[in-house]
C-alpha cells in the first residue's frame, strides 16, 4: 500500500507541470495583448510575449502525454511536427519581440534581405501545419474539451500569420483568443483523467493482483 505522502508517478508530475506551463504561456500571450490594446506595444509587453513559446513547449509535451494512447500514430506524427514548428516559430517570435522591436523600420527593411523573410514565413507555415494536425488529433482523441481543441486546430494556425501584421484590434483579439485556448486546455489537462494503454492497464492490473495476494 502506497503512502499518501509518496511522490506522484513521473507522467502525472509531467502533466501537472506541463499544465502549469500552458497556463503561463496563455497568460503571457493574452495579458500583454490586452494591455497593448489600450497602451500600444512596449518593451515590457514584447518581452512577455517573447517568453510565451518557451512555456508552450512542455505544455505541448504534456498534452501529447495525456492523449497519446487515444491519438495513436497520427497523434505522434502531429506532435513531432507541432514540436518542430513551435521551436521554429518560438525562435522567430523571440527575435521579433526582443531584437526587431528596438530597430526602426528602415533598418529592418535593410537587414531583412535574402532568405530571411522566406525562412520566417516557412517557420510560421510549419507551426501552423503542426497546430492544425495536433488540434485534429486532440479532437479525434476526445480526451479534452472539444471547443478549445477546435480552437487549437483553427485559431493557432491563424495566429502564426496574423502576428506578422501591424498591431490592431484584430491582432490583439487573436492573441487573447490564443491565450484563452491555452489556459482552457491547461485547466482541462489538470482535471481530466490520464489515458492508459491496454498493455499498461494489463501490467498495472497484474501488479495490483500480485499485491492483493501478498
């Protein structure tokens, strides 16, 4: 019999930490956008937005860990593509919010030459594709609420390209929508029971039978 003070299994701890990171990522996207809607972009809000993708990485891993049995091979493929896209897009977003934000338009137009802009567009495209596929896997898995799952599949791909547009009510609203989706999924991730594969369930049941007979 396990002690009530014994540590939680590693996957459960990973999921809880990932859900916390997802909440932070959502807040780091939504709250600065809400402030910018009234005050405009600032150094502080840009820095907070730049940090959001770093917290989204463990959140994505926790989502996949929770639904990997139900999502199957399609979910695994979608997770890998989404993870790569998030890494690429996160790096581009960090550069835009921390480096390019402090440069004037003439300097940006002069420096962003050659393959730079096509590369940034490719990063956004991979991110959008990964979000659409992983969102579809989440919808199919049915382990998390359908509304934020659809939001992940639809809103996040739009977010990848709208962020390149000048700041407006539309871009602020989309940031807030993305933050809401992430926080919603994070809350559901903490509350929903983990999925267990038949093999794991069989092993766990066998171990429980052995403990019961001892």
